[in-house]
C-alpha cells in the first residue's frame, strides 16, 4: 500500500530486521522459525553490507545463492528455507514480491 511505502521509506539504509521479526510473529511463525529466518536474512544482508535492501539486484541474489548453496556448502532444504526467509523479508518489510523460483537449486548441477 502507499502508506507502507512512506512508512518503510523513512529507513533508507540497512535491513529492518526488528520489523521483520515482529511481522513473522504477527503472521504466526514459531519462535524456532523466526530465529532461523532472522539468522539467514541477517547473514544475507551482512554479505551486502552498506547496501539498502532495495539496492540489491536479482543478479546479486543469484550470485549469493550460487556461492552459498549451489556450490555445495549447504543442503537443498537449507537453501529452500533461506529462499522462503528472503522472500518473506522483502514481502513483509519492503512490500516487494520477489520471484525466486528461478534460482538454481542445490544438487541440480553436477561437476
């Protein structure tokens, strides 16, 4: 909505993680899920230190996904949990619906 654009537009840099956790709680996510999602999203935004969430491109998300998941560092289930956590962050805090279905999944490329 327009009011959410003004509300969230006031904070132009850095991820609004406190608001994210509040929204996850409001949506009924368990404490364990909220902690896991927060950890994953915080690590993602730490990787892009100094960039506002709105400045991170799909290409950069794809690069992060490849480096951390497709390269074999984490399991497919962990990757899918990260994708959901990131999608929810952008939806709940920025009002942006990311289509992350095209991200390459762990185990789909054999070397």
